[in-house]
């Protein structure tokens, strides 16, 4: 099967990355923000996979594997914190939490 | 091959926007699951079978299920998550603008990558066996450290969960 | 004789100083009179030793009469200098020569008489002991001034005398008038010190040393213009100390001090320091004709102006103060034109009759309980015959009537003027002689004759010997003092010849120049007659004249308003500038800059903290924008700079 | 499927093994019975620190690599490991003061701290992108949680939330940056990247930019510093101490290794780093002027100190590493000492985090006040303290760094001047006559005293005799491969 | 080793004080005074050195990238600064007994003695790094005393002006030093640096000169001085104005002039203008000052401006006369501030208008004040005049215009010193109610006596000091090899 040029993969990865960043900044719901972060991390994974394919080198794929495991751990901790923080609050809005300032 | 690629790209981009744009977290989780599956297909196209499997099993399967649990946990009996306009004025526009500029910059940076199709991959590239060999030999240390990372995750949740206030 | 010559000058110099130290330390434990006795004895001791030294020096041939003494003496192991910065060395040295001896004799002699007089006069003062300590300090400083061997020790004596006069003018320190007068005196003196310092700097620049020997030895090596400048700056010092124009305004105010102080310091000795300075630095003035002429002109001008002001004063001591300024004008005029012997002779005689006049006035004031305004006095001749008699002798002497001292010394000066060819100076000198006679006799008539005593204190005429003995002695000296220079033999030139060896033989004084003597005697008599006519015979004429010349009379009464001019020209601007700086410029101006910088930094601090809004998404936005900027820099500069080359 | 392909040299991994054993032991003991007092658990933690240090001694001064290049222990990483152990030990000592009712079991807390330090070890020895990413994540994940264990509950949780979300965002940049770097160089190891840096094109440039951004977040360099003050104020005292020293040390290890290996000389690519350093010095010092909370003030101070330490890299000259290490050691002793004094006075709690409580302290508690004054003078860079000589070294490097170096030197000097006021104000309050002010009760436990004395000794000894620091290292020029 | 004992004896005494309980004020006073006087006596032994011999001690200190040695020396240049420090410090420690409240005496004495050690360290330092360390350390004791022991709120505010302003000066000096050592790679710099490029040496000299001008203080950089001099307790201000203000000018003599001789000539015109500005501004401000301590503070601004004039007129007498003027100003300023401190303590106010006619009650105080005021005025026969005269006779040869301006200031000096002396001592009696006995107590008389004795001695025989101080700014002998403990 004719290969897909590397540049396209990277373009897609960048697009995913950008959407992730914008998503993080726009949404006020922590869970959605976390999902946006997952998107960013996956954009990185895609780029790594594409480069691994071009260089025929496993390092890239190893990195993706590691990123996935770390993402799992990070999601667990982040969600635990989110739950801890928002358990008693009425609505789940990040902007509410801004006592520390100045 | 190219057609499949463009389909996956379209799905990826649309579901990504879907994740970000939807007001209700459950909708965004579903969008994310579709996104990950399209990503898995992409991995397959890049001869990364093992990664595709992981993407589906771990990412889509475990992590997003966890997200669903938490969403249900937090939003029982409350209205739509984000009520009322964002208190932070002057936040939406600059973030979109900077996101787009970032994309443009990355795209221009990335453009220098070879536009040619990658050469034909050798037969055993991307197989789980060779991946495993690599993982446990050249990158053995990385493998070990991931162990630490997961241990920390467990300890962290235990530490936070130990709080008595967590009454439910 | 070697040991004698080496030690006596130092004992003369330091005896009054130890007197002062003894009074200061032992003072409180010794009764008041004890302090006075210590003071008197130390000055008397100095006088006796000076007399002995003088007789020894004058017994030497004229060309060996200059003794220079260095401390430590030559045979000492390691030399000690006052200042020793290699090219510049200033040593401790004294110089005794007839000129210095003449001044030393007067200082210690008249000084002793005035110390004696003050025992009585200062009875009811609170700080009796301190008075004698300060007087001893003055005598020590004046001796230092005249005995100095180089210009530095002259300057030290010069300033020491200024300090002593400051302390004594402001003696009764609870009167603000005295305190301000003392301050003005010291400031004027410091201006004089600065003048001398500049002269010293110039001398060092040209001669490389400050000691008299070196400077006077190679005076010719420096150009006349340099010598002129040195002369002018020395004159500034002399003018400040001898209260000549333009730095004279402190002398009338100095009368705030007790009368013995006025007698000793502001009549006999300190104010003549300027004359001594010019006489001492005569080699410079001999080679600097321009400077010498300025000296003469200033002397003459001061004499004339002081005489005119003296005519319109009503305070007895102020009249005498202006008369001192006028007489010293004569001396400066004399030394200016080169008649050093005549100038010194007039200094000697003036010391006698001016001290006499002041002490006599002191007795009058003492007996009138401090009253000094002559308009309130009158008819005191009968009440205080002794004071009247001595005052009359003094007046006759100062006006220059025949047998008295004034006649000979003033005549000598005017003679020299005529001889050395200064017609204008001689003319002004004679007119001033007339004015002197007028204002002195005006004083005598107003105090002792016209009308009765109108003051509020009841005059009491108790007689204390300690006050009257010195006055009597001075009265005798005032009469016979002049006979030093008689037509046949000129004692004064013979005595002084030793100090002026380098100028050749001093011109002999005393030849009767009938024309000059005639004019001076006539002007003295004219002054007497006019005063008698206006005050005794036709007082209504005086009143009519007074009304006619009222504006002139007011100008003279206020000493040509010079004091007020100085006040507006110097005092007001400096004080306003100073208070502005202290109140506004420093706290707000310079300080303001710092406060401004501090405010802006704290302002910046708040701005920096402004980023900490507390909103998590703002932080996220900050990070993304930061990322975009860094990315942009890299993409465009570094990558775009690929052509530039990263290495 | 034999494993012969992998060479494992156990001595290099010995410190990590020791620490892991310590961590697991703490967990087991905590699990064994609830009756064990908290002190024992922290005691085990400190013991494991000492053990790790003992195992590190033979490695001193040698160059050893294991697991085919993934992890190395050279003189450069040795110093960082020593600093991390010191910080861990002090943090454990300070945490032992925490009262039981603070909630959270001590076992998990101590173990988490130990594993977090292991993350630091990994970062210090990392030599390829994967291990760098893993080390950063290991360290950060543990700290996200630990930041949340503070008291008062709301502030601490807020800090944890902010830290985890922004941390993950930064890690996202790091991953994408690493991907592009990998793409540009074809290999994950720094050596490969160095080859790519020779002829930079789009991929490398973008990748390095993102990588630098991710790292700057960890270092709290401006403009990625905004999280630091809030997180420092929110987290518990001991964790703030740990964060301000350990995170900075480990992150600088990576930055130095990247700067020296990838570039090896001062190049145009590092200019944004110098710019960011200047900004951080200004923001850090100026921001601290009006602070009333000591932890937040030290947060700003850590931003400024990060800016100072970057100056050590100016010109990427051989002496730079020595200057950075000396300054980091000085900064470690001083900051840990300062936090120890706060813990000593507040008995582990945050009562002495407010500046107002220090008013007139000198006349109530002269010795702790004197120690605090010494620490703040060292932070400000007053002579005869380690901070001062550190700054002398920094200036020395700055002058070797061309025009940007001079710019950084001037920013450093201006920052120091502002810090005279900032730190002087604390000392000024302590010396204020305090008749009217009600004295805040202060504790006097032994454990923090040891930390205070150690901090003071370190600050003074390295201030007066900096030669001791150098004597231990025949110097580090060839440290980095 | 003698140098080190002299330097650190005050610090050791201070540490010993810490072991004495705070309340045992008798023991505290005894120990502190013993320590200070012992230091002074020990420092007198340096007098036996004479101009040629040098007491020098070197120990290796930092071998790192830039080598630095613990190199202290007492040579002709530094001898009299050390003596001044020990004498004024001993007097001030003794004067400090009556100032701090009972409970705080220990802290106050501790800080004063530490301050003395930093000053001694600075004056004996021959290594640039050591010099800088003491330069900044000097700020701490003064800052702490001002913020903790001066009592009033203004004093606490003055602490800031002092710390920040001098801190800025110090940091600029640090930049200068690092810039210089960047060329030589060792802090043991004593002589001319060979390959120093022109422009760089100008910048470096500028940095040194700025720092020294801030410390002196000189005209444009003096705004920290008024608050500090008026607010700090008298023993401290006596030491600050008496000794610390000499640190800057000592730095010029010991380091800046030998290191950058040609740059000094380049900067000379500007610095001369600054010197004259300080002299005249200080004199005018002193006349306008209504606060007595402020008046003396501005007078010291004026007198030290004269020393700047001396150094940068490069005249033959500038160095030796400069040192003489510094020592004499140190003694005069210390004596004046202590006396004013006694008056302020009794009368309770510093305003010249509110007090008057003290001489009637306190003749001895008036006598002491007279000697100090006349010395400050520059009355010949006292050390003030000796310094001024010898400087001006030298500067007249090279800068006649500036010298004549300085002479104007001499007249102005007479005005403000008389304003100070007369409004306090003379005139009608004005005393605030409840003022205690005015007359000086015996302790206070014995305290100020040594200062006045030194003033009179130096006034009568300045040659003694001239013989023992160098006249030209020669570079010190090349850096002594770093052998431990070698000393002449």
C-alpha cells in the first residue's frame, strides 16, 4: 500500500495538539480540561508513531507506550484531586477556585 | 491507503473539536472514545500494531471508563456542568487566537519534514515480539521507571482517599 | 648668653599661656583675686623678660640684631617639623628682632597695665576668673603673632588673637547683642585669615617655603606682579584685622565687650597687627610698588572716613573706636609709603594715649553705672576730676598738641609723606588731623562741660587705686612718649634700624619742617576752636547747622550705611540659600529622587503581582502565550537564521 | 529470549535501590499496625536516605553508565543526588512535626516523598528523552498529590488542582517537543540530538522550543512562573521546602545537561533562555516586595533564584557547572534552613507563615531569629554567607557571556538590590520593638533544630570557606559526556 | 598574627557578651569596655612599624577558578585608619553604656563590637574579595541598630535609606570588582593591571568611584546621610560618621587610585566638580539646618568633599594631607556627635531654636564644645586647620580656582559652627522644663578627653603623622606569595 507522507501525519498531530490547547483554555470544567490534555498527549503519541515509522526505530513506539502508561497514572491522580476538590461544591467550575492570589 | 488516512484524519479532527465543544462531559467522553479508535487505526497504518491494541484497551477502555465514573460521581443531581457565562472576560478570544497561531507555527516548523512516503518497512517492524524485545533490552530502565510512576499513582490516590471527609 | 638667648623667648611666649592654664585648672579652688594675681604676674613676668631681652638685643651691633630660633635646636638628634610632606617642610621657629621687640614691649607693657586696671573694673562680673584666662590667652596669641619665625605661626597667632577677641567681645554671653557682635568679629577675622592663607599659598608657589628668612632672601626672584598679588592678599588679612575699609564694620560692634577688652585688644594691640604684618613683610612691599600704593590709599581713606563717622557718634566708646580706626589708618598709610619707623613710632604713642582714653572712659562708665551715651552726660569735670584730667591729656595727645606724644608721631608721618612726595596723601592726612581734633574735643565738651548729667544712674565717684594707677602711668607715658624722637636725635630709627637692615639706613625723623609742623598744629587748634565754638559758645548755631545738614548727619551717624549694605549683599542671600537648601532642596530635591525611585519599584512590584490573578485558566493562557512567543522566536530567528548559521 | 543484551551495573543503581527499599519498608511498617508512632516511619525514611548516601560514596568522582546509556552517574549527577538526599532528609524531619489530626496516613506520605526523590535521581542521571520525561513525570505526579495534603484544606486542594492541571499542560508541551526533537534527530539520546543541533531545521527548532517551555514550567521561570506562588502558599510547609529545592535542582540538572551536551557552547538558540532569566529575576524580586505571607514570598524568591541560576549557564563555559552547583548547594542549605525555622516556630503548622508573626521576634526568641536573619541575608547575598559567594561566581560567569551576559549581570545586581529590601524587611520586622504586639506562641521541638543548625552551618561554612566545596570536586569541566 | 587578633578581638568580646545574662549590665559593660580598650592598646603596637616595615599576613583561602587569599596587612597607608577605628570604637563603646535601655544593652554592645570588627577588617584587607566582604558586612550592624535599638519610628525608616542606598553602592562596586578580576583571574590584585584596555578601566574606575562617593557620602549621593546621622543613637553615629565615612576614601587610596591611575585622571574633572559641590552644598545646608546633628552631618559632607578635592587635584601633599584630614575629621565628628548626644539626652530635643545659654550651667561642657567646634571650624593650632591648610596649600598649586572656592567654604564653616556653638551655649538661657543637670558627668568628660587630646596633638604637631604616612599613591608591593602565616 502506498505510504502516507510523514508531513501529513505531523500536520494532523499539530492540529490535534492545537485543539487540545484551545480546549484546555476554553472549558471551565476540570474533567473536560483533563480530556483536552489527553488529546494533547495523544497528538504527541501520533507524532512519535509517525517518526518511528519513518526511521524504522522502536524508540518512538516505546515512548508512546510509556506516555500511555504515564497518562493513565496522571489521569488517576488528576481525577482523584478533582474529586477531592469538587466533592462538596455545588458546581464544578475551575474559576470558582481562586482564593490563592496576589 | 490515502483514503483511509483522510477518513481517519477527518474523524480525529471532528471528534477532537467535539470533545472540546460539547457542554456535557459525557458527550465529550464519547467523542474522545471515537477519537481514540480512529487514532488506533492510524497506528495500524503506521505498522504499530501493539500501540493500536494499547490505545484501544488501556486508553479507550480503562482511562475513559474512569472518566465516566468521575463524571457521574460529581454531576449527580446538579445542572449542566458549566452554568452561566465565563467569569473571566477576555479569555476566550486570546486562547483561540494563540491556539491557531501555535498551530500555524508548528505547521511551518513541521513542513520541513520529508513529504515523501516512507520506504517499505521490513517485515518484522512493529510486531509485538520485536517491540517487547526492544522494551525489555534497550529501554529496560524506562520500563522499570514506569513501575515507579504507577506505584506513585496508587500511593497518591490512597493518600488522598484516606481523608475521612470522603463520606459517600 | 647662648642658653639665655635660646630659652628667654620661649618663656616670654609661654608664660601667659601657663597663666591661663593655671587659672583654668586651679581657678575654682582659688579665690577670685588669686586668679587675677596669677594673670597679672604672668604678663608682668613676660614684660620684665622682654625688657631684659630688648636691652640685650639693642646692645648688639645693628646687623646682628635678628635672632632666629628653631625648635628643636640644631643639635637635636632627629629634626621635628610642624608639617613634613617632602617638598613642603614647615618648622617651629621664632624670630626676634627690634620690630618684634617693639611690639612685644607694648603688648606686655600696656597689657600688664590693663590687666591691673581690670582687677578693679571687672569686680562684679560673674565669670571673673574666665576673664583673666581669656586675657592671658590673648596676650599669648598676640606674642605668638609677633614672635613667629614663619608665616604659618603668624597665621596661628593671627587666628588665636581672633578667637580671643571673639571670646572677650562675647564675654557676657547672656546678652544677644554681645554674642552677635562676637560672631561678626570672628567671621570678619576668618575672612582675613583666608586672605593670608592665599598669600601663603602664593608664597609657597614662588619661594617653596614659608619661613621669613627664605621668603625675604629671594624676594627678588619672583616677578613684581606675583609680589603685588602676595602684597594684596596680605593686605586683605591686614584690613580685616586692623578694621580698615572695607572690613571695618566689626570694630564698632566690638565695643559690646568690657572696656578693658576694648582698651587692650581694640585699641592698643590686636588692631595694629595689620601694621605689624606689613612692616614685617616690608621686603615684599618694597618690591611691589602697586601693592604698597594700595596699602597707602586704603590707610588714608580709612583714616579720613573713620574721622568723618566719628564726628556723628553719640556713644563714647564708638567715638573712640572710630578714632582708633582713623589712627590706624595713619599707621597703615605710613607703612604703605615706606615710612616704617614713623608708622611704628605712631603705633607706640597711639598705644599709650588710646589705652589711656579707653581706660578713662572706662572709669566714667564705671562710675555712671554703665551709661555710655554722651548726650546724657555733661558737667562731669567737677564730679570726676581725675578722669577729666587724664581724658584731657589723652585728647591733647591724640589731637597732636605740642608737648604730647601725638604731636611728634603724627608730625613724623606727615613729614615723611611730604618728604617722599605724596602731596595728596599729606593733604588728606592734615584734614583728618583737623577732624580728629574736632571730634575729640566735641567728645570732651559734651561729656565734661555742656549742661548737667541727665542719666538715670546717680553718678558715684568712688576712687579705686587699681584703676587709677595704670591710668596715671599711661597719662605720663602719653605726655613724654613723644620725646623718643626729638629734632636732634631720632631714638626710634636707631632702635628699629636692626630690623630693616636690608633697606639701608632708615630716614631720620624729627627734623623740624616748619611748614608741615605749622599746618598740623594749626589744624589741631582749628579743630579745638570749632568744637569749642559749636558746643560751648554758640550751641544754637550747631542746632541750625545740624538741621541744615540733617541728611549728611544721618549718613555719618549710620557709618555710610556700609553695615546694612553688607547685610543685604552677603548675609541675606547666604542665609536664604542655606535655609532653602536645608528645607526644600535636600529633603525634597535630592531626597525626592530616591523616594521616587522607591515608589516606582514598589509600583513595579504591584504590577508584577498583577499577573497572579488566582485564576487557573489565566495561568494557562499565560503559559500558552509564552509558548507561542518562544516558538515564534525559534521559528523565525533561529530557523530563519539558518542562513545565519546556528554555530 | 535471553537478557544478555543488557549490561546492568548495580553500583550505579545502588542509591535508587536503597531508596526504594526504604520506601517499601515504610509502607510495610505502616501496614503492619496502626499503633506505630509517626516518628518511626519518618525515621525509617531518613535511615534510607543515609543508606542511599552511603551507597553513593564509592561512585564519587567516577564516570559510570548503565543500562546501555539510559542512566548515568557522573560527578555532575552525584552532586545533584546528594542535594536531593539532603532535601529529602530535611523534608522528612520537618514533616515528622505534623500533628496526627492533619489527616492522611504518614506511611503513604513518607513513601510518596521517597519515590518522588527517586524521580529526581532519574532526572539527574537521565541522558535520553524518554528517561527525562519519565523522571519529570515521576517527580511531578508525586508532588501533585503531596501539594494537596496541606492544612487549611481548601487552599491546599486548590494548590494541588492548579499544579496538576498546569503541570499536565506543560508535560503535554514536553511530549510534543520531544516528539519533534526525536523526529529531527532520529534518536532519543541527547548525543543524537546534539548531532541534529549542528544543522537545525524546522523540526529541531520547534521541538527544542516546546521542550524548553516544558522545562521552564518546572523551573518556574517567567512567563511560566504564575503557578509557583499559589502552589508554594497552598502546599504544606515541608512540601514547599521540598519543591523549592528538589524540583529546582533536578530540573536544572536536565537543563544543564541539555545545554552542555546538545550545544556545548553559547549559541543563538539559548538567547530566549537568557531573556527568560532576566525576566524571572525582575518578576521574582519585584513581586516579593509587597508580600505578607512568608511562603508566598519564598515562592517569588524561588522564581528569582531560578533566574539567578540560569545566569550560571551564561556562555556555557566550563566554570558554569561549578557555579551552578555551588549556588544550588548554597540555595538548598539556606532555603531548607529558613523553612526549618518556620517549622520550628510553628511546630510544623503554618502559624509562622505570616510575616506579622515575626514582629519583635528577636527579643522573644533570639536564636531562631538570628538563624532566620542569617538565612535571609544569604538569600539576599550579603557577604560571608554562601549566597554571596554563589553570586560572585554567577557574576563571574555572566561577565564571560557576551552582551547578554552583561545584561543578565545588571539584572542580577538590580534584583539583588531589590531583594535587600525584600529580605531586609523580614529582618527589620524581627528587630522591631514589639511591646504592643501580642507574641505568637512558638514551639521548640528538637528535630527542626537539627535542620536549622545544619542549614546555618552550611550557609556559613560555604560562605566563609567556599574552598571546601571546590576541594571535594576536581572540577567538573569534563563532567558531562 | 597580631593583625588577626586586633581584627577579631572585638568580635570575640561580642561573642563572650552573649554568654553573659542580659540583666548583668555591670559585667556586660566591663567585658565590652575591656575588649574595646584592649583592641586599642594592641593596635598601638603597630605604631612601632614606621613607614617602611609592613605587618602582613597571608593565608590561602579560595583556590577556585578565581584565586583569593586571606591577605591582611597594616602598612603606612592603613596604620592610622586602624588606630582611628580602635580609638573611636573604644570611646563609643564606653559612651554606649548610657544609651540602650537596660534590657537591650547586650544586643547594642554586641552590634557595636561587631561593627568595629567589620571596620578593622576593611581597613586591613589587602585582597579585593576580602575588602568587598567587609564593605557589605558593615551595613548589617548599623541596619540592625537603627531598626531595633534606636527606638523612634523615624530611625527605623532611616534604616532603609541607609541599607538600600549603601547596598546599591556596594553592588556597583561588586560589578566593578568582578569586571576587573575578569581580566586578572585573581582577587589578589595590588598593582597596576597590565593589559587593561582604556575604556574598560574608565568604566571600572567609575564603578569604584560611585561606590566610594555613596559611602563618603559626596554631594549627589548623600540623601541617606541626613536621616541616618540624625536618627541613630550617638555612639553609632559617632562611629559611622567618624570611621565608616573614611571607608570610601580609604578604598580610593588603597585600591582605586593604584589600580586605575590613568582612569583617575580621566575622571578627575568630573569628580573635582563633585568635590566642590559637596563642599559648598554641605556648608550652605549646614547653615540652614535647624537640627544640631543635621548641622554637623552636613559639615562632615563639606569636610570630606575637601578630601575628595585633595585626592583628585593630584597635588604633592594630597595623600598625606588627605589622610591627616580624614583622621582629624574622624576625631572631630566623633567628639561633636558624642557631645551633641549628651546634650540631646539631657535636653530632650535636637532643635537649635529650643535650647540656649547652656554655658551658664555647664562651663566644662561649653569648654569641650568650644574645642570641638573650633577644630571643626579649622582654627589654626587644631587638627582641623592642619588638615585643611596642608590640603589647600597643595591643591592651590594644581587647581587654584577650586581651592579658592574651597576657601569660601572655610568662611562658611566659621558661620555654621558659630551658629551651632552660640545658639547652644550663649544667648539668653532657654531650657525645656524638667531638664536634668546640664553639666558633663566625669565619665563623659573622660570619654571625650582622648579625642580632644588627639585633635590638639595633631593640630600642634601634624608632622608626626606626616612622617608615618606615605605621600604618593604607590602600588603596594606585588602580591605576597600565599605562604601561610608569613609576616614581617
